[in-house]
C-alpha cells in the first residue's frame, strides 16, 4: 500500500461547472503572498463575534510563545452557540445523533443545544468548577460529550478529553498531570454490540488519583456500576436539581485563555499535553472548515472522528458549530453490524460532506462495491480524509465508488499541535491522489535536510512550517521547555512537524510518515515508548521495543520485540497474555499484531534501542549506518 506515487501523471481535475460554485475558485486568489497572513487572519476573525476587539493581531515578541488577537475578549462558546440563538438560526439543527444500533436518533437545534450546555454548565459550577480548572472527560461518542466540552468552555474551565478506549493507567496519568478535580464519564459505551465498561475503568484510575473529588456519570448502557455515595453522581439526578436549572451566562475570557488540553503521543514515554486557546483556535478552526469544505448553510456535515482525538475536537465539535452548520454524529464504527452502515446513514440523513480516515476507507474497500452500491449516495458533494497518508488505491476507490467521480477529496494534513488544517487542497484545485495539496492560506511549508537546507523538489526531507497561525498550540501544559525543544529548536524559528515529506514541482506536498517514534495505527497516534512501558509493566518482561510496520488496513501495525526475564519461557499463551496486557494497560488500539521473543535488543553504545535497525531488518531493507551499534 505504500505504492510510491507517480508525482506527475495522476491528476484529477475538478468539474469546471462545480468549481465555479465553490467559495474559492483559485488558491492564489485568496492566499496571496504569505507576508500578508496577518491581514488574512484578521479579516477572518472579524467574521466572528468578540466582546471586545484585539489590539494586536499577532504578538511575536516572545516567540515561539506566540499570542494571537491579543487584548481581545471572547468565548468560543459565544460563537458556537450563543450567536445562533438570535434570528432563524435558533431553530436550525446543530446536531443529529444516531446510536450504534441505529434504533435511536436524537436531534438538537441551536436552541436546545444551548439549553443542554447551560444545564451542564450549571452542574459543573455546582460541583465547584470555575475558570481555569481542568476537567477530565472520558465519554463515548454521544451528545453528552459535546455538551460537557462546551459547558467547560462556557465557564472558562479547561477540558481534557481522554479517548474512551484508553486504559485506567492512561487516564490516571492524565488526571494526575492535569490535576483535575472532576471526571465526567458514562456507565459504559457500545462497541460493536458489546459494552465497554467505562465507569469501572474510571474507578480504577481514580483510586490512584487523589485530586478527584467528583465523578459525574452519564447513563448509556444501563450497565451495573458501583457508585461511591460521596464521590459519584448520576448526571440524570444532577440535572433535576434546582441548581441545574436556569440561565448560565457565558464567561467573558481573554483571547489567549486556555480552552483545552489534549494529551498526545510523542517520542518519550510521557504523553504531551497540547494546549489550545479560545481566540486563535476559534478563528483557525472556523476558517479552515469554511474554506476547505466550502461549508454551506444547507449542508449536513459528517466527521466520523471521535471527540477523544483532535479531529473530533476541531471538526466534530467546534468547527461545524462555529460555522452554524448541521453536524451529524454516529455512535458506532464503519462495519458494524454490516459494512453498509455508513452508506445507509448517508442516504437516510442526506449527508453532503463526509470527513473520515484512510483506515476506514481501506477497511470498507475490503467488503467490495456491492455494499455502497445498494444505497443512494447522491447527496454527497465533498469528501475528506485525515490522519495518515491515503494511498492512491484507496483514494481512487473513495472517489469512484463513494463520490461517483463527482466529489473532490480534501486530503487534509494537520496535527493535534496545529489545531487546524495546514496542508490541504481546496475543492476547485486539481487533485493529486495521495498528496495533501498545498499549504493553507498564509502558511508556508518547506522540506529540509538535516542541516536545515531545503531539499530539491521530489526528494524526501523533514517537513517544517514557516509561519505562525492562529490555531497553533500555545505551549505544552506545564512543560514550556519541552515545547521549545521538541518543536522549535531543530531549525530555529521554524516549526518541526515530525513528519517526512516531498514537494513536487507543482508545489504539492506528499507526506510520507513520521520521522520520530510516533506510530499511526488506524490513524490513532501512539508512541513506541508508551507501548514499551506498558510491556515492561508485565512481570515477565525485562525489555521491549515497539515499531510500526506497514499494514494493509491499519496503515501501520505494531510489532514488538520482547526480552523475557530469567525464569520465563516464550509461548503462545504468554504472547496472548501480553497482548491482553497491552490492551488493558494502554488501549485496545495499541495491541501488537506480532510479538517476537528475542534474546537481546539492538542498542547503541549509549544504550538507546535502535528501532530503525529493527524496522529495516523486518522489512528486509538495508540496515544503514550501524557503526554506533553495541555488539
Ligand atoms: C499524520 C491528526 C498524511 C501525520 C489530525 C501527522 C497525515 C499526524 C494526515 C498527526 C494526512 C495527519 N496525510 N499524514 N492528511 N493527517 N497525518 O496529532 O503524520 O493525531 O504528523 O492529528 O498524523 O496526528 P494527530
């Protein structure tokens, strides 16, 4: 699936008539010279409502700690919810939600969304949450996760959403690091017809996280759970209390006040807490969605991501609401109970734009064309892809079978850190399957060699971004030094993405993959170090190394090399046990596809595991420079 793209020949040109109708016809028309990016972003910010205007668009006096719209007073929730309560938009659908079993639909107009968010905000306040406090959210893909996130933002609290597939160890670590006093969870979640017991996992995490004073529990699966009478509260009880009722005003915040932290994997064991703010993030997410997906008033937008990851934050929760759009949210995955679930939903709900991940496309492709062909997909106008490179074969299937050759595919490249799209096509552009297109307005990207010189077009190198942008992370929460050293020190003044890429002669970028110890498994971001530390927490394991190897559906699959402690023997049972251990102690998504028991791991003389060498050997590739290898 890593078919080396033929950079020149495979180009899909837009239908000229459709292209005329798009908001942006020509990239350069709006992009202009990058020097003008301040004006571009200021004009976009003016399209949103501010309590008080900013005095400085971009303050770079303390770079790389940039600040945007400095002096401005705002709250993202004002622009996601409050502003739509005036006029006819109050009755517009903000959210359409469908349960995994397809039996239940819940819809919320902007008016009723506001009511739910106010109730949640009142409850949070009653629990003692106030401006600046961190709240950990561990919820499934149900409307309540949207309400809880918006309620935090409304009162100026900082949400920290943990994907509801992570283990109790992972939650505990994130609760402790963020010093949350409150955790919001559900009794369970539905995963392919089975209950995943969220509350039990939270109980285990909270046992070791003494900062937590309250746990709010949403009822979803009616699973039996243990409720601590002092600490745990059913949301269904709380919402009936008088204190939950009535108006709750939206907190007036500084543009640079924190909106959320989101933990993501990096090169070392400890996940990084990416910090985003109200003002700049709001402008970035609003603008990118509006232009790239040409969002229209009558559209029904479906982003299939989970709010536990950044794609869900930016383009399921905040982006569509900032645009006053109607967003569709489905609790389940693409192939349960049958591989036509998504196509059925697109037909029934008249979805116009589908934004999903290459791994989902590849998994659906395997089931053949008959499943989508049974459904009327004519409502679709645009398609999107995110999370990892999309191989041209999957691109063409998506374009031909789902989009019927009519729907341009927006392959959007971005990261938790960037908050919003950075390299992406726009619908009127000629598309090159497998390429993410060009840098977004005001952005400039470069491909550099190790010394920091641009490599010639067509050659692989390190991808960097040159200009600051409003939705950029502001720092790593509680770790500003790591923010500087990870992202801004390799090439001073330039943002290091951690990806390798090529640029072709037409200025299109081709992202190849991570250059660090991050692995994208089914589009989910995992760190080798996290997997390795989950391994060594098992009594049989002395040492472990994890690498990502190409996988037809998942993009990458984890292969692990394990050195056992004296007294343990390799066996299939032990292999199974270790796989379960990783699932329980990190996440089911981190389960290795293969575990090899080895006598020793290749290391440098300074003791670092040479994962590069393990990967080269596994792929039968040249081993490269091994002079630092310890015997
Ligand atoms: C990868 C997800 C190729 C990339 C939004 C990046 C992509 C990492 C694309 C960030 C794309 C994301 N084409 N690669 N369209 N989108 N990536 O933080 O390696 O979960 O660095 O954010 O995903 O992953 P994250």
